[in-house]
């Protein structure tokens, strides 16, 4: 395990007493198991098919534990219930924490975290303590290339958070979770809609994780360390447990008192202008951009889905979620077969979808920056011409998105606290018109920025998630 594979030291020590047999396991295995459990609530580890299960490839388990050794260790310690994999349906084994693991996790994540903890990492050579904060952005990108593009992003490594707001939210979520477990749903009058027990458990656990991460000796109490790696397209991805991928509700509590911004319809706005440069007029997309709220509402009503689901389906179409109902990862898996069939008959949706296909063909045919069989995006990152059309277009769009984000960081290096691909959080209110002008100068694209003060909106979050869960 590398220096970037971190878990709180107190968590490792807790598992040694909370899980029978854990303390006598090899130190390298203790560290690996702690990391598996600690990362279990991240989006990256969510299983695509089995609810409440995590995903780990057999290759990474073999690398950590030795070839086929994990099964023996798991059987002895009773850590995970493991499902079968399916070649036909295209999913891997699912790993659900057992009651033993869940009780150990909840006992730790429900703790007060009054004293700062250290971070530890390790492998077969031993467990070591992190002595100094990690760099905000790794010097090497995911494809192993050296990058200096984010030299002004030093402040991103230490995100200020509101521990009181997180504690209050965790207490409320714990109350809701425990009532669900007792077979007693929270009072209907509390909120119009309530999400499932599974989501309540995840939210409660993630709140505990962020409170813990805001109580460390390496960056100080009230701050959460973040370490980003640049992707192959130029985007920044936070490693491990982070606020970048935390549920919106947890993020809102953590960032109370700060300001949050995003580029309105970022990817559609970029594609519209990118296609125009290649001779294609996106009438359907432009109509959507000019009337996004109304069109999302019309699509939602006609397809019988929520407005948020309509927004996600439009974006999924941009990135290649096929309309064929058998396709794994298709829109049908997000909204259900019946709603998907209705969705593809909605004229407003078809207009945008047809435009995406035409724009994609025009952009890929007309893209001029091609070197040795590779398309180079505006961030200077390459992708093979053999990649799928959807992947190539995403690479080009995300290059512009990364350029826009870099521009914001260069303009406000001390103010930006967190990045989220097409959005960011800031310590104070920023001049939106100044940011938009800077993005246009740097990228050549006119992008609209929206933002405001961060606040906790449980009603909207629960309503949005409950609508998504019904499918």
C-alpha cells in the first residue's frame, strides 16, 4: 500500500479490539482490511448490481492478501458476505459487511472524536504514520505523466469544515436510522418523503467519517485533508474518503458558512459551442439550454420521473448511455424499464438526444488537434482515435471543463476550498462576472456560472433521493 492509502490510526486500533481474531492477523492484512472497511462508503466502491454491497476486483485482493488468500481470511474473521459474479450480466462479486463488521464500524463512526488521530498506511514491510500532509495535487497524473498545471491549487489540500453542523446532522440521521431499525418509520410529518434505511445507514456512517477526518493531527482540527490526482482528461479526482464524492447532504453540512458555485449545464454548453466550431448547429441543445427548467419539467411529467432524474438522463445520453433496454448501465437501470420506454418517446428528450449524435459526429470529424493517432483536448491530454466515440467526445469536453476549473483556481488560489469537476466551493462570495470573463479568455468558451451560500436542505435532498430510490 502506498503513502496515499490512509486510514485513521484509531480506526485500526479499534478493529483490533472490536473484531475477534483481527489483532492476531498479519499487520499487512490488518491494514488492508481496515482500508477495505474504511473505503466501503465511497461511491467508487458501490456495487453496480447488489444494493448495500461493495466491489473489489479479484486482482486487487490477490495483490493485497496473496493469491486466493482473502477467502480464507474472510472466512476466519467473518468480515464480508460475498455474492457470486455474473459473466452474462457483467458484474463482479459483491461484498457486504457482516453484522460483526457493521457493528465495529458503527461503534467507531458514532464516536466523539474529541482527540485528534493520526493517519497510518502500510504493507508487508510494516505500518507507518503519516508525518506531514499530502500534496493537494499529485505531481503525476493517473496515466503516469508529470503535471504542473495545478501549482496554484495548494490550498485545496486542507478543506475547512463545520464540525458542529456535521455533529448535529449525524445526531439527526442516527435518530432516523435507529427508528427505521426498530420497525418504526420516522413520523410522516417530519419530512414529506424519507429515503430508505440503507441510505440512512450510509449517510450516518459518512457523517461520522468526515467528523473523524476533521479531527486529525496532520492538518489540524476543523480541516479535512484532500489529495487529488489528475485524470487522463485533465479532471481532478480526490482520493479515498473525501467531500468531493460525499453525499450532497453531508457536503452541505461540512461546508456551511462557505459558498458553492458550478458552471450551469457545463457539458451541454461546451458541446453546443464546440459543435458550432465544427459546422454543426445544435438547435435542440440550444433550445434546452435556454429553457432548461421548463424542458426538464416537461420530460419529467411525460416520462413519469422526477425533474432531477430527467436532468441525469439527459446528461447520461451525452455520455453514451444507450437506449437499448438490455444495455448494462443504460438509462433503464436508473429509472426503470417502463419509464425508459416512455422517456424515449418524449419529443423534447429526442430532440436533445438526436442533437448529441449529430454534434458528436461533427466534432470528432472536425477536431483538428490530432497527433500520431490521438486526439488532444484543450488541456493538452490525449486519447486514442480507437476509443469509442462517446469516450472521445467526453475527453474533449472534459478538457475544456478542466481548463475552466484551473482558471478559477488561478484567479482565486487562496479562496477555493474544494473542487467538484464543474464546480467548486469557496471561503467567501466571489465575483461571478469576473470569473465568467476569465474563463472565456482562457478557454474561448462562454460559460455561465451560478452559485450561492451553502445551506443544509434536508427536505429537498430526501425528496430527490426518495424519487430515485423508487426505481
